[in-house]
């Protein structure tokens, strides 16, 4: 969350959990994966996800993170996905790979 675009008056106790995202990735341009199938594997086998569309931050971000957070997170809100397989994801290192295009149906 450290960024020059975020409001400077954000409570330092606020962590990434307050962004209401189920999975947080570092070093992945996930927006470039919209309309693709991706896999995450944290050691228990890969889990596939269809990457559907961008997730836009809501006004709740201003209430929980701090005034201006919603605006600061525009374009950085992550994506909405549909899980395509079952499995277990664990906190920590993960393998990420793009499988291919999402079926347009």
C-alpha cells in the first residue's frame, strides 16, 4: 500500500486486509490478465481462475483506510475472478502462470 498516490493521513495500523481482497499478489500485472485463465500454486497443486474484470474500489475504502483512499486506489483495485477448480491456497510464496484465453462463452 505504500505509494505516493495514497493519502498521507492513512492510519499506519491499516494493513492490506482492509482492502477487502481475497488474494494479494506481488509483482504480477493482474490487469493484463483480464479475459485469461491463470493458475496459482502454493504447494498443494494449482488452482485455476478465470480473470473476469477489474475490481473498482468503493467508498468503503475511505471509511476504513482513510479519506481519499478510494480515489488513490482507482486503477489499482485488482480483478474479479471465478475459481475454476478446487484446492488449497496458503499464505506465502506461490507460482503464478497464465494458462491461456478465457472461453468467451
